[in-house]
C-alpha cells in the first residue's frame, strides 16, 4: 500500500501540537514517515480498570489485516486506549471513541490532579513508602483533598492509584474517605499530551452507536464490554450487566468485521460453542482468530484475557 494513501491533512491544531511537543515535550515527539505527529501510548495515560494495555501489541499486529481507511468504532471505549491505538496505526481512518464513562473529563483535569499529587508528595515526604498512613497525617491528606473539591473536579480514580491498596478504587469523596490509605503516591506527573488527537469522541449507549453505523460499509467494530464476573465498580453502569446483556453484545459481531474482548472467566465463548453444537445457531467466533494473554492477579489467581477478531 502506498504511503500517500495514509497522508493526513495537517490542521492548525496539529501544528500547534507539533511546536508544543517539539519544544516542551521532546520525549513524546517522533516524526513518522507519514509526517504526522505521533504520540504513542502503550497504556492509558491515567489509571483505568480493564484497559487493554496487555493487548496493545497484539491488537496493533492484528490491525494490519484491516483497512487503513475504514471507520473504527470503539463501542465500549473505556480509557480510549484501543481508539488511540487505531488512530496511531491508521492516521487516515475515522476513529470513533465511545467515552461512556466520561474519561475525557478526567483527562481535562490532569493538571489539577498533578497539583494534588505534588502536595501529597510534600505532605508524605518523610513517611515510609507503601506504609499505611496513620493519624493525624491521614486527616491532613483527606482534608486537603476535600478542600480541592471546592475549586475543581477531583479525579478520585486516579488518586486511588496513589493512596489506596493496589487494585482498589473509589469514585467519590464518600467512598474514598472510608478507605485505608497507603503511601503509594506516584512520583512523576501524569501526561496525556495528544492522546486523543484526531479521535472523535461520543458518549452514548453502545446499542445506539451500533445502530447508527451497522449498515455502513467498511466499518470495524471494537467490542470490549465489561467482563462478566469481574469488578466493574468504577464504571458508569455497574448494575446493568447481566448474562442477557453480554449475549446482546454478540449481535454486534454478526455480519461485521470486529474485535471482541473477553476473558476465560466469562464463559461466553463456551456458551456460544455449546449453543451451536445443539442447534443451528451459528457460533459468532467460528471463523475468528483468537489471541490470548495470561494475567496473574496474585500468586494464586490467574486468568486468561481473550481477543477474537474477524474480517468480513
Ligand atoms: C472493559 S471496559 C473497556 C476498556 C477499554 N477497551 C480500554 O482499553 O480502556 C468496558 C467499558 O464499557 C463501558 N460501558 C458499560 N456499559 C456500557 C454501555 N451500555 N454502552 C457503552 N459502554 C458501556 C464501561 O463503563 C467501561 O468503560
């Protein structure tokens, strides 16, 4: 395929980003052969439960089989990592990111989050790392954060990564204040420069978004729903996901090019295999390519993340 097919029109916002990066953030600036500004993130710039960082490499590799000029729709966008990866891979593609959790709002207050972390580093400067934060320091930390709420939205999910036990998240002050704090404060600032550059952000139920594009040609759906039997308490939709809802998502796969993510904990794949073995219902994964990644939560708990993809 010729490089010219990928060439993107340089807009004034791109030029601004170019100078900003070249001068202020040179470590994030690289020039590609397509003359676009390339800021590649291998993981979400802010903590996000269920982000597909372990699949980025495999996803990029698999994308090579899909068109550079397609419309890619990240139905369950989460942190936007898949949408970001597509845009980096195919700058000429239309990429739609369904930001159902309003992750963009967390990105928008990143500077403020960095200010809070700076003050936490100062407050905890002489406190041992990873240790439980005892009184009166705990109250000082909490009061400071409470105070910050008056001026800005506080990103409790990101702060959880710095103060709560590993893997624990709170989404608001009330829940946050109930938790035990540990000195796990991140030592460097967060940075999301250019993360969503060129990506179209929408926010709606995935069914609406799917309905709007399902009859278009040259569309690839990315479907990474909340996993069955997995903690999704930081998502916008905790009580929504029942078995029927997981089965509904499979409608997206029918007759479309897709990437579908699940884990061996969900048993959806087994269910589809079983249904097609006892009935004439087609298994949506029958001709798909399967890629798995083993994940360990701790020494005992291990599970397998799964990515299926199929080009129609
Ligand atoms: C497993 S996460 C996606 C992670 C994402 N691929 C990433 O790499 O960050 C599933 C996402 O689906 C969102 N979600 C839940 N119900 C939804 C709905 N009805 N429509 C669209 N998104 C929904 C959740 O809030 C969560 O952000």
